[in-house]
């Protein structure tokens, strides 16, 4: 009921997850969760989360100024999005997509608690994890997750399977 697409740095994971979400939606799968969109260039472009159930977009970036060296992830905006998704966990849907299990989640924040709540509620969850965070991901799920290759056919197959098992 829990899986993550494992990918290497530089892989266009957001486009892959969006393609998967679009395929599943076209098949009538009811989705909750978010997909990230990046705007701009560089290692830390402006980040937006797209709500898969409404299409609304939410900025999770903060302006740090021209001399900033670190990522522009806005923890406050991410926490607001997590609360929004948490509220939807009790709703009737088929699959929760939360991309990504990244640095914030590896450090105990971000959407980590949302992942845990969905698992506790018995909801199927698809996420993604970049190779540097695999160890933290493994500690988080404790052997309860399936690692999937970054291939549309394999991921869609897993999603169809868990949705069919529940339905």
C-alpha cells in the first residue's frame, strides 16, 4: 500500500509523476495529493505544488535574495500544504500521491507526517525518493514500502494493482 519511485539526481521526476497521475485520472482513479512543478533554472528553482484533486497551485518557495546559497523551500508553506492534505485523508479517494520524500522528510519534516497518517488510515500512497534519501526512506517505512523504478508502465501497474485490491 506504500511505494516510492526511486530516481537519480537530474531525472525529470515531476514530469513522470504528472504523467502517471494523468493516466490514472483518465482511467477514473480518484486522486489526492500533490505533484511538484519547478519554474526557472538552476538547482533550486521556484517550486509549486499542484493539488491533484483541485488543480490549485501553491508556492512552496521563499525569496532568499541573490546571495542565497541554500534551497528556497519555505517550510511554512509546506506545513500549510501538509495540513491541507491531512484534512483530505479521511475523504473517499483511491490513491494518495505525495512527491517527494526528500530532504525535509528525511529530516523529520515536510510531508513526512502526512505520509504516516495516510499509512495509518490504510490509504495507498505513491511517493518518490532520490537516491541520497533512500536510507532515511527505508528507516521511515521499516520494510513496509515497495521501491519502484522510474518507469511509467511499472508505476502505473503498481497503482492499478493497489487500487484494484482496495476496490
